[in-house]
C-alpha cells in the first residue's frame, strides 16, 4: 500500500514539474530600468508570470497563471504550493532562498505602469 501511494505522489510531482518546465520554456527574463533589482518572467505577449525581487528574494507568482494550477493539481494548501515553487525555481533556475507569494492580476497592472524593461538579461531562458 505504501509503495502505491509513494508512486502516485511521485507521478503527481513529475507532472507538476513537467508543467512548470514547459511554462519556463515559454518565458523570457526581462530587467527593469527603474527597478534594477527585479527580474520579470514574461511570455511573448508581455504577460508577467513572475517577478523576482533580488533584494529581498521575494518571488511574486501570478495566481491565475501558475499558482492556481498547482493549487488545483498538486495541493490546495498554500505552504505546499509555496514549497513546490521554491524547490522548482531552485532546481531549474538556481534561485536559492526565494520566498514565493501568490498575486493576482495586479502584477501586470502595477508593473507595466512602473516597469519599462531594458531587454533580456544575460540568459533569455533558464
């Protein structure tokens, strides 16, 4: 019985990781001209999915585009989703000690009002 549950959890986790890696493949890193300590992860339509504040290591994650997927398909518990995102960001983008937080539509409204990116960072993709 334990092996069956363990296998189910591993498959569930692998599905979440595959989805997240696919999402990362569709995003580019953009620097802010105004906030040099922030990196935005945006898609080709300039929709912001994550903002990493390098000063305090906060990672603002779009609730509707990323967080809710994990909440529905991985775990409804906030800390479970937070820990999963933290682990995946460290594993795939080598970001250590980040603190993920969920955010709603305000991520685009606020940042595109204040945010004028200056182009790609050194690495466009992870």
